[in-house]
């Protein structure tokens, strides 16, 4: 392939990649990166192989039950390509060890299955100025993106706060889906290392295998790119004197008695709004600051999202801007 050539292969051989998670996503990522000849790969995972993993984590077999995934992955991948330098870190990635584990690698790939680790990976990649490839899976749908690449958007630009929700262990996942999404992630990593093609920076690829549809949503870098030094207040805390939480019954009563004075704003991302919404306008949280001046004065503005975290922040921003009206926040009813 002229796009790759000898120069691209040499870049792969010189590449240093850390893969967080050797589970459903990590298995295909690791298999394809090792097969491609990436020079050095670190594998971070403190979990052990379980029989319930085997329908989607096809790097392992029933004989591996109870073994650490990172160590077992290194043993199996060394057979696939003995010329790749593989290092197992049988540890859970934490705020205390993240800098030590990640600093020696050029590219980070997040194959974890929880919000805490994703935000941790993002924040350290921002701090250490490293790009990272992101992927997530649930039931029949997967997402892929590239964050913090050459000054591009970060994970917090797309997801400013962790939303409450199911993970694949709780809600289930089609066994082939991690292979599809993990392969996409490996492809993005190879493109970044070799310097070819157009990585998914500022773009979120959403793949639905049940309907065989793909969508790409664009987003930009925002103020949320820099992690907050102090934790954000919990949703139950008041946003200010003129902002408070609103229940569904109260919203319905308000809309019936004075519909012209109510402005409903969904502050989730565009793809979330398209998948499921309660109506109103869709203005992602990252765009609220620049959109406030477009709000008609004197309105009762009701922001909503899934958990109430993003809507609370939007209500605070509106209150602090001196908006002449009332501000409310709510969870997704």
C-alpha cells in the first residue's frame, strides 16, 4: 500500500502504545496491533479471565479461567509476534499510578468499561500531552473517537461529566460487537502511529449493528478540555438563588398554564438527542456559554439531561450570566 510503505512500517516498529484494559475491546486491539508490528505495547489490567468473558474476549480460552488478563495476553501475543516488546501491568489504573504507567508511551488506547477510568485516562493524556483512542460498547451499539490529538478535542469536550448508565456487564453486549469496535480502534491507532489518513479527532463514530447503521457526529474543543482542579458540585446542591431543580409534574403544570414563557433545552450531545429526547431545543453543554445571548429574555429556561449533572451546570452558567429570567435544571424525565 503506497500510503503505508516502508516508512509507515518503520513508524509502527518504533511505536509505543499503552492499552488500558485487556477485555472485550482490548483483545482485538492487541491482536491487530501485535500482528501489525507495533514495536512496544504495555497492557494494563488487574482483572482475571472468567468463563462469562469468552464469548467476546476471544484471545482467551477456558483453560485461562482465573488467570490475570494482562499476563495471559502477553503470553499468547508473544506467540503471534515474538518481535514485539510486550509488558504486562497486572494493576488497576489509578490516579496514583497513572503517570508512572502511561508516561513512557506515545499513544494511549482506552478499552476500559467504566467512566472513572475513561476520565482518568483523558485527564492524564491532557496532562502528559498524549493522544488517546477511545471506544465503548453496549448491547448492539459501539462508539469510537480520538481525543487530545494535535490540540484537538478531549473526552471532556464531548462528555463534560460522567452520566449514570449501564455498562456492558450489566446490560449485555452482542459478542461480535467488541471485535468490530476494537478493530476500528486498532485502525485509528495504526493511522496515528503511521501518520496516514484522517483520524477520528473531533468526530464520534457511532455504529449500530442491529440496524446496520453508522453515524459520525462532529464536536469541537471546549473549556471542558482542561480538567477541573476541584470536583464539581453534586446535582442536589442549589445552582443559585434563581435556579432550582424542577420535577416532571411541575414542568407539565408550567407548560399548561404558561407555555409561551417556557424554554426547554436539552444539553446533551446531538447524537444523544437524536436517539431519545423529550423535545425542546438541543444545545450541548459546551455550546451554552456562546448561546446564552440568543435566549429570549424573561423566559423560564428548563435545562435537562440524563442525570441532572450537565443541566445543573447549564443552569449555573445562565444564572451567572445575569440572564433576565428564571433558570431550572432537571433529569431526563
